C-alpha cells in the first residue's frame, strides 16, 4: 500500500480513474490528500464525493514558485505522502518539491515522449500529420517533460481526427496506464537506471505492431 498525494488543477478525470481503481481493489494505494492550486475545480468535488481529504493552495498567493512548492511540501509531509501524483496539475514543479521526493513524483503527459512535450499537444500532432499518438507516465525531473519514462500507450490518429477526438481517444488510455504505473511502484517493481525505468518481474509485451493506415495490398 502506497500513500498518494494528488495535485490537480482541473476536472480530475485521471483522479477519478485512480479512485475507481483503488475502490475496486485493483490498485494498492490510498489517497491521503488532494490539493488543487485552483479553487472550485471539479476535481475537488470528486474528492469530497469519495470522502478524500482535499484543500486549495492557490499559487497566486505566493510570489515565487519555490515558496508555493514549499507549502505543498509541508502539506504532503503532514499527510505522510510517499508518492506525488500530478493529475492535470498545470504548474511547473520546482526542485523544492522534486528533491524532497526524488523519483517519487509521477506525471501523465498526453503524447509519446520525448515527442511533443508541453501543453495542448493534440492539435500539434494532428497538424504534424503523425499516424500514431498516445500518452506517457514518467517520473518528473527538473526538465520540461524530460523525466524517465515508466509506461506508454499508443493510439492511431485518423484522417478525420480533430484535437478533441484525438484527446478523447488518448484520455481513455491515460486512465489505464496511470494506475498501472502507480501499482508497479506500490509493488516495488520500478527500478530507475539512468534514463531507463525497468519494470522488474513483468513479462515483455507481445512482439506485435500496428500500421496506420492499415496495409492491405501486400497481405497474403
């Protein structure tokens, strides 16, 4: 069982997926505190519905990012948090937090890192014409979306996709792999070696592939 602190800034659909997996017995974790930097977001209502402690710490009340993160750190420590989860947390995390939780801050990114870091990536992917997109759970380091990759999921990009339709397809996979990454951590299976995160005792994925658009002319 791992104690989680979940940081949010919006609706909290990934938070809900984590809650659902915990309540279904699929995830060996307990959410000790949900913290939002934005008041009134729906993620806070999700926490209240499930009787999970929650609070708002507004970044606007702090002149420096480091001061804001110091307050986050104090609250996380008070609630005995072991693993920090960034579930749609729209703030850059500073070394104040990262050095207190080394390789114990997880983030979900809606692209296949290291491609397409940053925000609002779905339109960029559609405009670029990629045939596959996806999402990545990674440990957070001091760079922008540069931390060691834990798990990824891939989805096809269709010719008629918009940013919204692609986002919806990716989000379904986010809800699966974020909890999977947390469960691997809870089981003590994750080992960081340089840039690589090894999942010990997990069988290799099947040696299969997807092609988009599908190949038909050369099939036998």
